[in-house]
C-alpha cells in the first residue's frame, strides 16, 4: 500500500493527470519520499499515449504519424516536464562559460538555440525510434515498448538524482531533498524489471542487454558532464537524464531488433 501511495504522489508531480486528494492524507510534501513510485508512475503516464497509438493504428495512419502523435501525447501528459529540463541543460551547459553563469541560464525561463535544437533532436529521435519499432514488431509490441521505457527512464532518473550532489542551493531538486541509496536502488530495480519484462516480450534477452548497457554508458557520461559543468545535479538535469535514458533505451531495442 505504501508503494501505491508513493506512485500516486509521484504521478501528481510527474504529470498533469488528476490525482485524488485522499492520496495526500498525512503527506509532508517531501518529493524524495515518493521515488520508489516513479517507475510505476511512468507506466501510468504511458497509458494515454498507448491509447493514442492504438487509435492511430485503427485509423491506419502511417507509422511515422502514429509515432509522432504518441510522443506528443507523452509530452502533453507529463506537461513537458522533462523536455523543459533538457532544453535548460543544453542552453546552460553550452551557453555559459562558468558554473555560476550556466546555473543562471538554466534558471532563466527563456529558451535559446541550444535548447531548441536539443528539443528538436529529442522529439525526432524518439519519433524515429518508435517508428522503427512499429515497422519491425508491430503496434502491440510498440505499445509495450513505450510502457517499459517510460518506467525504466524514471527509475534511471531517481538513481541519477541520488548519485550526484545538489549543484544549486535552494533549487527545485535541492528543496526536494535527496533519495536514500536504498530508495534509489529500489526505483532503479522496479524500472529495470518492468523494462526487462517489456523488452524480453518484444525480442528476447538481447534487447534487454543492449538497452541496459547503452543506458549505463549514457548515465555515466552525463553524470561526468554534470560534475564537470556545474558540480552536480539540478531539477533540470534530472529531466534531461530521463530524456537521454528514453532515447538510449529505445535505441538499444532497435539495434537488437
């Protein structure tokens, strides 16, 4: 029951989906205490997109249109939470020449060239990868891939959050606290189990191995970059990590197929 509560509370933060007030009875508002529910919240966030995918298939739309509509549904459901983080990170990391300037740019609500390009690349990559999955294994397996990927990418986000120190005192991630190693590992394991079940159902063991290995490399590389550029993590980098994990997981699946 505690995991269900964490999932519903995480869903309220991670999406625009309505969550009944009863799930917040006795809740102190600490986001880090909901992290075990992040992967399961990711599965719920994938449901509207899955419905869109099935409707598009029923209308016999081209695979690329179906994929784009599915990605748009994911963005709308999450309120572009993670996309916003990705854009801010791209602008800050490559538009500033000092830690202070990078953090200032990331906090600014306006978007620059780097952020715009990062968003374009993210949407194009996710659309292209989902199109490839649709083409190779069909709509039902593509739907399963979306659900598994959304769960695992948020488990990866939690582990990333726990692995790096806060880079900005008083920022969103700093105010939210830091998950314990046990909680972060639980979130990562839950996401990995969902991913393994989904990807194994699609193509056996190889997609699971490829996806996890590639995402592990991306996790290490982005963690190193964050330490170099700003000395740790912020709420924006958590969103960027989710986006990068989504792409690397789907890329691993497509390579294996």
